[in-house]
């Protein structure tokens, strides 16, 4: 089964073994958050702390090249032909890494993986919502002022309950005017209004998560009518307690309603998942047959922030596989 992934955080995809390797390099003790090759956390607050501490070992551009290569190589091993990862210049800056060094390092990692496996990849630069609108505009200006062929989209992560979403409209307008694809996290921990407001004010074509939209039938109808794509991450939602179990997760209901859904891993090693497991979850818990799984892959490729020549080539690979 060929796959595509369009919602994955680069630091969140760092395998514990790689993090421990870099921790030894920088003499950082992370034994309290990594045990027996797994991250240790118990709730959303401790997850965020674990995530931040694990991310703190990426301190040089070469660390990001190595991380990006590892992430895309693992994707390729799972049958992924195209992947996008989210990167945060704000986090890199805290580690003393410039935006241009971050982008070049990640591009090198993607290219290394492409040369070895044939996987295509792109970088979606994100602002952090809880850092505020001014910081978001700064990130957008940084991306637009330093164009790079590997950076094809602009997004927003962070606490979706912080600030009013309309305050970020100018940052997204800057990115949109430069021709970047737009996505934003919404409808994960906050309810359907979070999704509606993002659609109203940010001009996005994709929503990160977006599953809480299922609570509002009118919003679901709008998503279908406007062809908005949801970057769903079922394993992440269960791990973080957005839903208590897969039986109460709305993925199948959204799919049956005509919503365009994609399958993604979010922060895979933190949630004991992978893109391969997300496809297995869709099959086992949401009754996605092979045709539905392939449709999810095709939807991700069609929604990808990528040039049309590359998109056409990827779609032909899917057509060949389907045949």
C-alpha cells in the first residue's frame, strides 16, 4: 500500500535512540524521559515537557540534517512516496540555529533520503500560536524573505485556545501572497468553532486535525462543499485523550459524510505510532478497505503543497499501483 503523509512535526518524529545519541554528544541527561527505548509521559502537560526536552538536543544544523534524513527514510520504509514535515524557526532560534541554516539542513536530509529511496518531501514552516500574532508575522516575513524550493507551505501549530484566530490573518496573508500553501491546526483540543474561525480568517485549504468539526453538521457540510482537506491523526487523538477510544473517534463518520480525509502520524514515537500503523488503524478500527486507504493517499498527494509536475508524477505512481 503506497502512502503519503502531510502532517508530521519534525522534532516530534525524532526516535528516542537518535535523541539519546545526541544527548550523549551534548552531555544532556534525558534518562527521566526515555526508558527502554520509549518516551515517558502521562498527560498533555508532561507530553509537552517531554517533547521540548527531547527537541533540545537538536543544536546544530547537522543534527537537523540527520533527523530529517532519518524521518524521511523511515517514511519510505513504510511505503510513503511523498511526505511533508512541519518545522518551527522559533524552536530552532532557541537552539541558536538560524532560519536559513535550518532550512538548508532539512533540505539536505530530504535530498539524502530521496537519493536512497525515491521519496519526495517538502518542508512546511509553522508559526506558534501561543507566541502571538506578532511572532507569527515575523515567521511569515522570514519565510517570504528567504525563499527555498523545499519550503512550500506555511502553517500554525501551538495552543489553538490562545489568542483570537483572526489576529493571525495578516501572517497568513503574507504567506499566501508569496504563493505558499496554507494549513493550520484547529479542531483538536478546541471544538468546531476553532475550525470555523480558521476557515473564516486564514484562507487555508487544509486543517491540521479538524476532527472536532464532526460535532457541527453544518460545519461538516461546509468543509465538504469547499473541498477542505483534513489532516487526521487518529493515533495521536487517542494517545492525548481527545477521544477515549477509536470507537468514539469520528474519522469514519467524516469520511462517510464526504469529507476529504488524509491519514497522518503527527508525533509518531511519542504516541507509539507510525504512518504504517495509522493506515492499519484506519483499516482495523474504521473499516477502510484498500480502495479507501488508497483514496486517502491520493487525497494527500492532491492536497500536497508541491509543484504540479511532481504531483502528476506521484499520481501516476498511485494509478499504476491501483491498476
